[in-house]
């Protein structure tokens, strides 16, 4: 997000999204949601926009599934990696640098996708409402917004202030080195802001750390009732919030919120 006068103070460490190659190396094999997004793209009935598309982890599989997909992201390094990956696969994608809160694309869409908690990078209600309003304005009549928002549960608050936790482990797709992603979380429960210090450790064959990459992020957690109020305020007329990618009801704090919102009669 670009800086605004009411934004929290700037972080000291770089964002993980400033290094598109490292981000891509960490999440290249993360595929637990890809079947869902492919299915959404196939049934969209028109053009698709992926907001905060990053390095194309979701964008490129949707294109390969036959969808007409545009994208945007705030971070040029992420889009540079996306275009490199698209070129390697012989694909083309219109992906632009833009802000989720005030993006402007040249056409409207049957589907706008916001995967992998990208919506949580809106750090105020004003930002959240602006993002949802921009999405509604870019939907065709009857089009739908679909986004993945992890649920804000007691376990997240309880982990606040503790030591770094191993969140994800994979192998670098080029070097073969083990990559371990650690997250140390500090939570402001009043403002629902989570501040994370992220560390990516690159290990050699003996398990020794060869390099460490540190970064910072902030996200604002949101609950189901607050999210429903924001959808209504943004002008959506219908919505459904599932508890996972299989369409199950939202019943547990361990669930993922999968949000569907329709722009019936969109202007």
C-alpha cells in the first residue's frame, strides 16, 4: 500500500514483497488453493481480474485454465517476476502497478479474485471499504468478487509476542537448498493489527544457515460481522462466506473464510 497520512509508522525492515524472486522461491509449491481458483476462473463467464497478483502463483494457472486474466500489484518486483514466469510459459498477461485501495483498470470483470489474505494488507476500515468499493465498481452486472481471508481466532492472539515460529518449509526451485520461513508476531488486539518479523533461512545440506533474509509486514485481521458490514457499505447486494475452499459452512476459528460477493445491478 502507498503511504497515507493516517497509516501506521513506516517499518524498518524491507517488505517481503520487495524481493519477488525470493517470495516466488518460497511459495512456488504452495498449491492448496489452486484447484479452487482454477474452477472460479473457468466458471467466471468473462474476464478475470486478480488483485494483488504478486508473482503469478494464482494468475498463471488461471490463464492456463483458459481464462482471460488481468492483474495488478503494488510491488514492481513482484510483477517483474510474474512477467518472467509468464514468458517462460509462453503466456501474456496485462499486469500493472496499482494500489488495492484506488486501482483503475480499463475494463470491467466477471470475476475479481483476491487470494491468499491479500485483503488483510488494508490496515484501516477506510482502506478496506475503499478496496471493496473499487472492486464493485470494476465488476460487470452480476459479476462476483471472491476472496480468501483467514479467520481471526484466539490462537493468533495467543501467539503474539512469542518466539519466531516455523511457518513453512520448502526447497529452492533452482538451488535445491532448504528454505524455512519463520514468523514472529506482535498483535495489537484493539486495532486488530498484526506486526510480523519474517525470516527466511537458506540451509545447506548439513542444515547450516547459509543466508538469512529478514522483512516486516503488517496485516489487519477482520471478523465475519465486520466484513459483512463493509460489503454492504461498499454496495454489494448479496454475499456468502464459506468456511473453506470446499464450500463447507464457517463454524470454527480454524476455518478459512472464503467470501463471495455479487454486484447485482452494478452501475
